[in-house]
C-alpha cells in the first residue's frame, strides 16, 4: 500500500504528537498550559518534574496517599490545583482516577484561594489550546459562570471547599488539599488543632471509593503538628515528597516510587533559577529562624533547635552521675487519662560543682568522650577552673517522664521519683491542679526528706520563661545523659513553641529559674567576679565606731 506525503496534514500530525506527549507527561502538559494560567514565563526545573512525577504515579494508581512539602512560590498550586485536574480529564484511558469522568474535590485554608484556583482551572479547560487538543473528549455543562463547581458531560466534576467552611457534604475520587493553613497561622495552636479536627472528622472520609480513590496534600511546613506532621504520625501508607530549599543529606529519603533528591552537596539550593543564594539569604533573614526552618527547609524547628538549640546541651556518658550538691524536681500537673488533654510531666535536676564530675570518669562535652586517665582528668579540671574561675556550679538533667495519670496515680508516681532520685525539693506550679497535687503530696508524704514548694510564674508566659534561661544552655552549663527519655526533653525544648506538647519544657524553665533565683546556679562571668572579689586584699577592717 502506498500513500502520498502530500496527503498528510502536517499540522494535524504535529498536534497529535503534542497531544500524546502532553497526555503521557504532566510536566510536558504543564509547559504548554503555563501561558494560560500564569502571566510569568515558565521556568524549567527538576523540582517541578519531581512533583509531576509523583502526581502521575497517583493517576497511574501507584500512589493513593501523597503528601508534598515544598517552599512557597515554587508553582505548587499551579501544578496541583490548576493543571492536574485538567490533565486528569484529558486522559485517553478511563480509570477510577483517570479520564473525564473523575470527580475532583479541592480544598484550601480559605474559600477565596480554592475559588481562585477553580477559576484558573476552568479558564485553562476553556482555552483555545485545550479545546483544540481535547475538546472532542468532553464538554463543560451547566452554568458557564460557575466558579465554585463545574461539571462535564462525562460525569466529571471539580468542586471546592475550605478548612474555614468546617463541614462539607461533597466527596470526590481525587481529593486535593492545597495549603491547609496560612503561613501567618504558624503559632496559632487553636487554628492548627481546628485543621486537624477538620481533616479527621470531615475530609479524611470524603473519598467516594476509599479503595481506589486518592488523597493529595501539598503545603509548606508550619509546625511539628501541622497537617503533614499529624498525617505522618497517625496514618500509614503515605508517600512523602519533601523538598527543602537547601539540601540536607541526612534528611534525604527515597520515596515509594524510587525517586531521590538529585542534589549531593550540603546547602545546595533547590531551584537556583527561581531563588538564588542572595534571594534565599534575604528570604531567610526576613522570615527568621522559626519560619525559615518550616517554610523553606520543611523542618518545623531550626537546625539544632529554636529557643534552646540541641547543640547547647552538654551530653554526659558517665556510668554514674557526679556527686550532687543539690537535687531539684519540677512537675507540670494535668491529672487526667483523656488523650486529648496534656500530659503531666516531671524532670529532676542535680547541681554539681565545676569540673568535679566523678573523679577520672569525666565527660568532655566538646569531644564527647570519657577521660582516659586520672592525670588527664586533673588537667581537664585545671582548664575548667581557669576558664570558669573555679568550681563553678553546673546542672544535670537526671530523670524525666511525661504521662497521662489520674490524681492518685500522679501523686504516687511523683513521690516515687522524688524518693528514687533523693530529691531535696519538689517544685509545683501554683495553679488549680498544682495546688491539689501539693496538698496530697504533703498529706501522704510529708514525712519524706523532700520539701514541696508552689511556684508562681508571676504572669510571664511560657516562651518568656524559657528565654529567661536560654543563656544557661548557650554557655554550656546544662548537661544531660545520652538516654531516650533525655532526648525527649531535648527535642521538646528544641521545637518549642511550635511543638505538639510543651509539658516537659515548662518543668525545664521552672527548675532552672528557681536554681538561679536561690543562687545555686551561677553563670561564669558572675562566678569569676565573685571569686576575684573574695581573693582581693582589703586590709584590716576598721570598726564603724570606736570605744
């Protein structure tokens, strides 16, 4: 069989090839569609390709639960909320999440944003380019001016809702959650909690067919317990695509489809064509450490910690604690077993003098090793004394726990901890639950060796109280053993005030503030000044009055 090349419609052939390329690749579709949805020029980049690759896996049925974390201004809404629905409807083959018959539900933190993307998506579908390519596959039906909801003649629908709407009676086969919280809500615990309730009670049940449908959540991280953190901590089977602005090798993982961050050098930028080094530095400076860690690095705490950096804790790995001059316990009370309430938490602290950390069994905080000999330990002692002006007191975290307990169980647990650790004094915050606990402990355990004191924070909030002892950590005065329970305290201090819980943090600030107040914990400059004063020759003391 022969044919004449003159009979071939070259333009139609090129259109067919473009159509096939666009159907096969969301990234290719995005490049063609960009001019119809965004006035800025399209900037190629592997981060967009990575997002598209994972969204394609959703449509192919390889991923049914996908969460993506990426910095702002990276085109995530254009890809996920505008182009993806149009691309799904353009597919040649029908499946539960592919083809023009797929119902799609889109949500954001505000109805206005969901509406914005709905309008853009409809504008794309009605564009001359899209109609030329796929106008014969389906037609939009119903009100031509509809913004919140539109449908096609193949039973496909695109609907919107919002976190602020609280409830929705709608459902979909693909549910897209784009920015469930606004960036300025980063410290609003009430808003974060409301979002989680909205997800658990409403959106997580809205799939038309949970077995074949798909969830897509895309956002910048705003806190340890934001929707991403909540989902990854409570649900299984989610694929997590995490794209930090600056590469951190220790956090790089391979996703469920075998994708891995292509960067190799620490600090390598995500998309230098979009955000180069000066721009990233400026953005980091304007956001500050807390917001930059979440929004840029997708890590809801600054590297090393926030108010109290992880690197400031001095790790202790001795077989036994050094002899303690004074042992203090501090408790934050909340006696209940209901899981939605806070924990009761207790930490125990020991004050020890200067470099006297138990003979030769010393721990070098900077090097992280035990002393090898008594002579080396003695040399270490002399260095510490020279730097700090003598046997300067330091403080050791000796014990910690947080539990949900009824009152009688809490009293018993606290008393047992105080007896075990040979506590001199127990601090309890002077609030309703704390007063009840102190009364019961005094009544049942008043014969024990530890005393009980109610502490009044005098109107200072939790953040201010922690900041007031920040310098003790920064100056290397606070030690902790290399234990799991100690790491829990360190981590909770590191993510505060954006963490899910802060009960242990309250006991930390309460303890160290008390030790400062009573003069048992003295900073190096103060210690040196006092030592110099005590050594200064003042001559004979003249009496005020002579006989």
